[in-house]
């Protein structure tokens, strides 16, 4: 039972909050079985990095996720550290983290539908939208009433995002948006999107861009699914054909969209860094035991490599969190976090491929074997989304190690005054 005795008012407040949160969770969700109770062959066995459900099942899952968000929001746990004037509760980041930690102990509907909207789009709206637009959209987003997506990448602009070509032309109090985006995760179930457009093609590439919030149901928006090698279709091509966007939904100043994009990208890496990790070490260890490979020196070496690097990743994230707690912005550790995560995912992918062999390619129905194919096939996407491994290495090399800059198209870097780890590519 929580001990409420303390002389520190902030700690006491946090302790009271934890009691209140636990009561809410006890009343509305089921406590998960203890993690230590993992037994090979029991429980769910799907470690996939992307959910592979058909559109009907996805709709049902979204409805459940939205219902859970609404319930949390109405009870005061939907946006714990958000400003009160925008529907938040006005408590500290520590309170928000305490709730997240408690919630992770319960069986609740997946909150993956909101990763991009709340992890990346909402912070950008909070920083760059007009106050009345933020006041209109943010409570709906945090309550789960509307879902957001990120419309940045184009067929000719990914790592080199500033090369994007989608046009927005001003027409009175509106903008007319025409062009194509690609790889837009969740566009098919999103209500709004954050889009970066070219508003002045005569300015240098980082300077002629402007950000907007767009209504994904507006006339002229067409979403077409893209099927990935895992079999699912999590992302899409999105075509804009003369879509009208009110000027009031502009993010930031005209032609200052690169700054808006950087806000989103800075949050993107943190959102992915804290995202799905897959199997967990115990599961891998039990897999080697189950297949009689626990004494194989090469298998043991690969396994311990995953463990050690997992610890490094955790310590690195703790260091970033400690900096945030002290009110400082984390520096290189945030830039390295996504790279460390995907590198360990690649080790895990190689490890399960070694241990499972042909069981990965043919489904024999055996528990905990073929299901790993979703992880192995999804892994390469994780190493590309939100800044590819190569681009992150460039950033670390140049900005942390001070190595010479890669040759680029532009003669001057638009990043010279920015913190480490905010750009997809630096050329
Ligand atoms: C699962 C997934 C989800 C995604 N979701 C979204 C989304 O919701 N919204 C959105 O806007 N985008 C999304 N993307 C797109 C993603 O941001 C881009 O794929 C990514 O930025 C890379 O761009 P690209 O695909 O154009 O590849 P490119 O930039 O063409 O890169 C191709 C290859 O060249 C390498 N490369 C590029 N530049 C350099 C360089 N300077 N130095 C060394 N190597 C380099 C890259 O590492 C890569 O291996 C998603 C991608 C994935 C895989």
C-alpha cells in the first residue's frame, strides 16, 4: 500500500495522485499477470512491430482505443501535464510519467493509434498554431475524438525532407494545396494531418516552406493504402487535389515551415525511441532453452550482446529523462536513442533468425516461432522511419564527434543554430 507520509508537499501530492490513479485503473481495467510468470508456450506470442489487422478489425480496435482515451480524459488522466486552458490537468511531467507507469501494469486497449497524433502533431500544434485553433483541436486529440497523422515525406523527399514539392498557394483567407505525400502512417483512419508545403519556390529550399493542419476528410484528399512486406498496410499514399485550407489552420509564419517541421521531428525520434520493442529479453532466453541451444557459445554470445546493449539503451534513456527532470534539454543522448533502439532490434532479428531457422518461413502452428516473422520483416522499416540509421550516424558524426561535414547541395547549413538530433538529413 502507498505510504502517504512525507514532509515534501510535491512528493505528497504525487503520492496522493498515484492513489487516485490506481483507484481509477482498478475500477476500469484489469491488472496484467506478473511479468515474472512468463512461461514458454503460454500467453500471446506475437512480437510484430506493426499490427497486421484487416480494416474491419482495425476499425473495432480504434473504437476501443478511443473509448479508453475518452474514459481517461473525462476522469482527468487524458492530458495530465497539459495546460488547463487547452483541456490539460496542469500537473507536472512527473505526474504524467507516474500515470503511464501505473497504466502499463494493466490490460488496456492499444494506444498505438495516437503515437503520431499525440507524440508529434499535438506538440507542434501547441507550439505553432493560433491559440484558438490549439484550444479547439488539442482537447479533442487528447480525448481521442480525433486522430492525427504526419504528412511530410514525398516520393522525392524523405531523408532530404526540405526538397519537398507539394504546393500551397494563397487565395484570400484560404490556401489551395496540391501534390502528393507518401508513407503516411495511419492516414486512412486520421481526421486531421500536419502537412508541410512549398509556399515560395523561389526561396532556398529550407526557407520557402509553410506548415498547416489539414482536414483529412476535406474534398480533394485521397488516401490510397500501400502494402508493406509484412502483409499489412499501415501506411499510405495521400493525394491532395486543390484542397482548401483556412489560413487560420496555418502553423507558424508563412515560409517558416522548416522550424515547424523541426518541432515535429524532434518529438518524432523521442516517440519512436519510446515505442514498440518487441519480444523482451526473457522471451529470447526461454526460446534458446526451449530449442536446446542454451549452451551453444555463439548463441549465448549473441544473446548477451542483446542484453548488454539493451541495458546501455535503458541507461541512455534514463540519462535523457534525468536531464529533462532537471529542466535541461537532452542533447546527444536523444539523437543516439533511436539508433541504439534499432540496432538492438536488428540484433534481435538476427538472433531469432539463427535460433528459429526455417520455422520463421513456414508456419507449423508451433507457439512462439512463425509469429516472429512479423518482427523480422518489420525491423527494416523501423530503421528507416523517423530518420534512417545512416542519417542518424551522419548527425552523430558531425554534431557529437565533430567530424567533417558530409558534402551537401546547400553551401550553408540551416541547422547551425539547432540542437542535436532534430533533422532527418543535414545536406
Ligand atoms: C514504417 C514507416 C513509417 C513511416 N511513416 C511516415 C509518416 O507517418 N509520415 C511521413 O511523412 N513519413 C513517414 N515515413 C517515411 C520516412 O520518414 C522516410 O522513409 C525516411 O525519412 C527516409 O526517406 P526515403 O524513404 O525517401 O529514403 P531516402 O531518403 O531516399 O533514403 C534511401 C537510402 O539512402 C540513405 N541516405 C539518404 N540520405 C543519406 C545521407 N545523407 N547519407 C547517408 N545515407 C543516406 C538512407 O539511409 C536510405 O538507406 C515512414 C517510413 C517508414 C519506413
